């Protein structure tokens, strides 16, 4: 199940350094993960727009996913529950034809794998 925070995780321009405004969002993610005993694993996925050099975008998206992972680990989420993967401009959610759409493609998502709970009813 892929999850994206309602608010966007922000980084300094052209960098993998988390912007201070992202702390509150990531603190909420930490809280949710700590409260959810059924989460088995989370892949943190970084994406960019198609602007620029594809190889640099892929490296930047990887570094950003790793920065988010480091934040989560630094706030008590076990490292063995996490991995980070950068996709660069792959898998856009909008055409890269306007700045607004390119901004939508610059994102971090969380692919959450839940443990199967024996006897649990699913809606």
C-alpha cells in the first residue's frame, strides 16, 4: 500500500537536506509507525520531476529517500523496518509539462507492507 503525506516533505532546493518545515510532517509519520504494530516494512520512495539530467535526478531522489529514512531512524524507528529507494523521474503522477505538474512529481512516498494478522477480519 503506497502512502503519501497530505503535506509535502520539503528539502532545500537541489539538495537532500530536509527543510525544517518537514520536521512536523515526519514527526507525525514517526508517531503513526510507532503506534502501528502491524507494519512489517516501509520502503521510502523518492521521486523527481524530469527537469535536469536523469542520472543526477535519480541520485538526488535516492539521497532524499535516505535523508527521510535517517530522520525516522533517528527518532526511534528500527532501521531493519526501513529501506530507501530513489526513482528519479520514473513513475510521474502528472505530466512534466508545467511547473505545477513538475512540483507534483517531486515527492516522497511510503510503501507500507503490513503483517498478516491471523483471525483478523478485513473490511
